[in-house]
C-alpha cells in the first residue's frame, strides 16, 4: 500500500456543491484502502444519489437510519413501518413529538426528514412488510433494517434470498441489519446467497427460555412467575371473553393486581406495575445512544457499499458482523460469520436436529418454538411420505391430530428428513431428525 | 367482577411513561443524576459530533446543556448537521442548534454562548457551573491546556473528541479518584452462595431439607433446592476426605459424579431438574471466595487507608468494608438468590436465610461506618441506603483513576510517561488501534503548528487545500511520534515490524488527511452515541466508563480502548 502513496495523491475534480463540501472531500479523493479501480468524483456521487434504498422500521433505529442516509447523500429513500407513535417512544425516536402520538411512524418520520434535509425524497408505507411482493423489493439497490422483531427479519431475509436469480446480478440485494437491547447491539451485512444470512445466524439470538407452566400454576417463586400466572392462566379463567390488550392500562392494572395478590399468598416480594408491564409486553430496554451507534454503523456500511469510498463489511470472505457492548467500557467484536451449508434458507442441506425418539410429536412441536436453531411457533410438519401434523385447514388438522400423542420413533426413522412450514414464513424449513438415544 | 379495574395507587407518572425504556436500565436514581447535570459543549470544526452527542443526552432528559460556539451557519453545515435549517444560514450555529435540540424534549433546558472560547476561558470560574465538559477538536492547544487545567481544579470530568472522515477518537479525563458502586455486573456473575463456607443457619436449613433424602416421595425428592443438595453431598464428601471440600478440577469432577448418582431416573419425568441444576452448579459455585483486583485496589488506595474528616462517604464505607474483610476473610453477603427448582415455601424460606445473613453483615458494616464517622467528627451522616448498596455490590465495585489526556503543544514532543512500555507493545499488535490514535495526535500537532488566527475556531485543517503536501507532513509527524514512543519506552522493535508499523501509520494518516477535516455524518452519529453513553455513565456513576481513550475505525468497523 505504502508504495502507492504517490499515485493516489491526485486532486479530485473541482468541488461545485458547497452544501456537500464535507462529503465531497471523501467522494473526490481516493484513500489508501479504496479499490485501485475505483473512480472518484462523479461516478461515486452518482452511485449514491441514484441508489433507491429501503429502510424497514421507523422506530428507534429507523429514525436514526433515515437521518443518517439523508445526510450521507442518498436521495431516494423508502420506509416501511406498520406502527403508530406511543409516548414511550419519545425518549429516543427523535423525529416524533408529543403531538404526534397516535400517528403512523413511517409517515411522520418521512415528512420530518424531507423537511429538514432539502432535496431528499422519502416515500413512506404504513403497513406490513408482508404486504409487499418481490416486484416491490426488486426496485431497491439495498435494504437497511432497524427492527425489533426476529420474525420480520427472518421474513425479509428469506424473501431476499428467494429473489436471487443467478443470471441477474441486480437481483441480489444487500441487506444491512441492526439490532439493539439496552447497552448492547449488532450491525451486520448480508449478501443474500453469497454470505451468511439472518437464518444462518439465528442461533446467536436465542429466545429466552419460558418458565414451565407447572411452576406458574403450582410453585411460583419469583415475582415474574406471579405475573406470568396472571397473564397466561388467570386471564383465561376469568376474562376469557375479553381480548387482552397489552396497551390498555386497565388490562395491565388487572394483571398487576392479580399478580400482586398471588405474590402475597406465597410471600413473594417484588411485584410492581412496571415489572408487570415489562413481563406482559416483553419490554426490551432501549436507549438513544445505543440506537445511534448501531444505526450509524449500518448506514456507514450502506454508504460504503453505494459509494465504494472504502471497503465494507460483508464482502465475501471478509468480516460481516459487528457485535457491540457498552455497559463495561466500550467493546466491539467484528468478525466473519460463515455461511452454513445446512441453513434452511440459503443452504441446500437439511439441518440436523437432535431429538429424543421417545418424546411425542406434541412435545417435539412445543420444543420447536424454543430451540435456538428453529424458533418456529406454529409448525406444520411432513415427511416426504406422509403428513405428520397440519395446523390448518381444520379438516387436515383433525386428521393429523392423533399423531400428536405418538412417539417420534413411531412416526419417523432416525435420520429422516422432515419439512416444516410456519405461517410466519413463506418457505419450508428442511430438517434431518437425528435420534440422540 | 363487573366494570373496570380501578387504577393502581401508584400507577406510572407521565415521566415514568416517557422514560420507561431507559429507567429499566439506570432506574430513578440514575435519571435524577442525569436531570441534575449541566453539560457544556465547546464546539468547533464541522461541529456535528458534539451536537449528535447532545441529541442523545437531550432525549433521555439531561437537565441542562450549553453550547459554546462562535461559528456562523454556512451551506456546508446543512449537508452534515441535522440540527440546522436553511433559514439559519448566516446566523449563529450555537443558537440554532440549541433551539432545534430543545424541541426534542420540553423538559430539558438549553443555552448557548457565542463568545470566542479564548475570552470565555479568561474568566477563572467560567467552567464552575458545569457537571461535565465536552470539547471537540480542532482546538488551539494552548486553550485546550488552559481549559483542561481549569476543569481539573473543579474536578469536572472532561471529554476531548476527534471525528474526521471515517475515523474518530475520544479521551476522558475523570477526577483522580472516580469510584463506582452500581456497576451493573452481569447477573450470571453475581450470585455468591458461600457453599464452601456456609453459616450455621444455612447449614441447618440444608440439613432439615435433606433429612431422609432416600425415603422421600418422588415429588419431594425432585423439589429439594439444589443448594441444599450440594451442601448435603458436600458433607458426605467431607466425611470421606478428611474433612476437606473438593480441592481441584479432578475432585470437583468426582464430586459432580457423586451428586449425579443421587438423581432419580425411575420417576415419570425420567430425571430431576433440581439435580441437573446441582450438577451444573458444581464447577462455578464451589470456588473459594476471593476478592477481585478492582476491590483490592480500592482497599489499598491511600484514600481508603487514611481517612480525614473531609473523606467522602465512599471511602469511609470502603474502609469499613476492608475492616469487615480483614475480620471475616469474605465480603458482606449480597443476599440475592438465583431462581431454582423448589416448592414456593422452601424457596422463600431459603431466600430469607440469605437475606437475613445479608442484613446481619450490613448491620456490622454500618456500625463500623458510624464509629468512623464519630471518630472523624463528620458533620454529614452517610445514608444507610448508600451503605446497603455498597454491601450488595461489594464484589463488583470499581474505581477509575482519572488521568489527563494528551495535549500537543507546538515544539513539544508527546510524552507517554508510565504508559510508554504498554503503548510501545501495542504498536506491534495488529488488533490495537494505537496507530490510529497516533495519527490523530499527528493531526493535532499539525493544527498546533498551523494555527491561523490563534482562536482555534478557524484552525488550518490538514488536507483542506493542499492535500498532497499535508499528507506528507502528517505522515512525517506520525512517524516522529512513533519513534519518540519507542525511544521513551526503551524497547527495541525488529526491522520488519518497524516497517509494518510505519506503513500502517502512513495509511491512517493518508485516510485522515483525505477527509480534509470533514466529518462524515455516520461517523459523527456513531461517535456521538458512544460519547453520550459515556457521559451518562459518568454523571449517573453507574456502569463502567471508558478508561480513558476510545478509538473507532469506520473503515474496518472496529474499536479499541486504550489507557494513557
């Protein structure tokens, strides 16, 4: 690199955009790490301003992402979010004001950034990502995700992997994904089918283990057990006809008082309203600073990919994942997560799943929701030869229901492949059942 | 039941609702500290990283912020700073950013000062009203040096922040002793069960609960808390091992096997959860209690050893704690108990055994604290809650010794002092970003020697106009700093490594000069997130702050924390 120092020290073209003076310094000058074939100036600038980019999520990360992309030279930004603004968003979702509570996030965020940063067009869609089809996603150069749901991430990931056509390089849409929890977070870049995808990395984000029902029902020990009892058992028993609404303060208050009473019966201290809300809504702590860090890291990668001003995460064979923690000093770990040949989405081999052949199909189905490598909540299962269990339609469900109480060894052989479908995903997951006993 | 449930007596307030997601991290005490703080930003250059930092402090509800910046809004600001609008062109940057930042949170007060930094600092008590100071580069080094010295007199934590192109770096100067009690350790690492040194009440409880273990029904046998099981099997082990507990890995593996043998597999479940928990806990719970080096540092600190009437509450409690440790060879029991398979009543009873022991230990420490207070004739009585918090987290307290950051004065060489050896070692570590830090020092040196108007605001930036010659100059300065470091450390580095170091340093210098003093919004936003997070840790005295320099490389998406 050092011997190239002479050749890279050429002045860029005349700077004619006073507003973008700072950005243009980078776009108009090569650096020691830019590709030798990179052409600075106009082409780099074009790459940015012509790239149509999609942002999924207009929440804590999404607000930051929209601001960052608009100030990175992107001109044509689209944003999807189905949510409306809640008062608890205001401590970090800085494009919203108190007067906006109740309005659609995507709409308010888009208008705000358009007004603040002149010359950028932001097109909002207030709805679900699942409403849109391949043609819609095909129009974008890349997609940046700031989501709090694993399911939505898996959906867009599977969609983008499915869209790749080997003969059309434009069909491969880089996916940049950010996530946070309290002082922790991650930013990752995925080149669908070429590098490790969200599904390959699924086991890095294992769901929290659920408390066994019998503990809730008979031997609670923690305040959370009492809250879960009120949430899962007491509500069903006493208010079956009312649909529980996590955002209705009356409902939360009812659960809180139920939980408190149960806790008193068992001498368990510590049930509070705030804890009740946290457990019932599965609240994840969120702060402005972590969102800023993770969103900016995602946008930095998006900027580098679109402008080629420097190497980016996710180039095949290089680092594609930055893990971040900020509670003890500042720590990042940037590494290459390797694509899995048995990934149910981007691999072509069935993934091994260790099972106890004495467990029933019912138990196996229940375990699928919690297994870090599966995380499927409503699975429909079949082998090549027969249907094991169908969630719907009702006739098929009824027909296959007797299988639920059968032991696995009665239904499948050791090493047999099964296909699982789940209404949350449009693809079938292939697994190979390996008997551990 | 008819109608709706009445609201609880203590439902969340509107503030609790707004800050719900952060209160779950730093609680009401942290929030109160944040709301009582007043942050000063001394802004310069493109000025984005400072404003982005403030954004992340205004949102969670910092009490008050002040921006000191005499710059006028230009076209270039509008392409990089989100908190300025077209109609502000020609106005004061500090004023308009202040207005737009205040919009984010009506509970926050914001002020601005457009006086040049030099005249602002000429008043000796100018810095006194502030809780914490943020200074962004570029700044005239003489001014920075004056500011740093002033802030240190009032013990005001000061951050010095750089953000250029794809790179950023910040250093934190904390007071000479910055103790933290509420470090929020990972819950996994905090359970302190004292299984090797049980106190009488715990032993007695375990004996009762394991009486007739063999004859118990499946239900009872499967619900004996694992702590009681481990204590029971430990007694058995001791009776066949000369009264000794398992000493090493081999012993523990054998002990684990003996516990596992007690598990019933002929029950309907085909196994027992409480036994599984016991087996899993053997390796991590059967270690002799020892104190961490961080706690030892606190006990051995001069402030802890010799108390004066002016000594702060922290050190008096620390002193009382060290007496407790000297007497019992353990720290006070924190008293928390992890969840485990058990009947509700047994678990609550066991929890109370731990809690009452913790209360007992607390009472002893508290009485020492009161005696010390009397002996020192201290005017203010230390709150019992403070002592309790200290006892609960005694094993995880932390003390940071603040140190001044590097200020490069023209004509002077960078001194590394007692950190020279470590810094020189880092030069050859490819994972360390010390060379990027040195490149930033080279940029500071460049600015120190090319000061245009002496005010620091309009300093000549490296790569502003004459990109080629500036690159050469900054590279040269960086190499000189490296040579100076190697020299000061007295280490020798072999030729190959030395040329590798030089070429990496050159690359960092080239990339920095390429930016010509520009901030890239993404890097400013990211760094503003990091700095704001550190500010929150410092003002709330919770979690563990960076000690004392953090470097971020946005080309490779990597960071390093270094101590100078």
